[in-house]
């Protein structure tokens, strides 16, 4: 028996214009079981890269980017 795919609710949070004509859409994804992820959809021309991050990964990324922006020109 094949189990059905989990249902997800996707909410757009922001769309960011990135350097070199790229675009990143930030979305919240909540699955029926309560799992909540932050999805980053990066468009590069016709190609897409999708990253699903849990709260721990987002927190680590936030810490890293805050440190980077403090020293970037």
C-alpha cells in the first residue's frame, strides 16, 4: 500500500530581488502533522533551487548572516 503524500499549506512571506537578475521567494510551509519549514525558492533564469529549512537551520543561518552583515562593506 502506498501512503498518500503529506498535505502542505504554503504561505508567501516575501519576494526579494537578488544580484544578477535572480529572485528569491520566501515561503512558510506547514504540513498536516504540524511540521513547519521555511522554504527559499531561488529563480535563476528558468532554473529553480528550492531549500526547505527547519527552525534550527534558520536560526543558524540568521546568526551567520548577522555576523556577515556587520563586517560587509
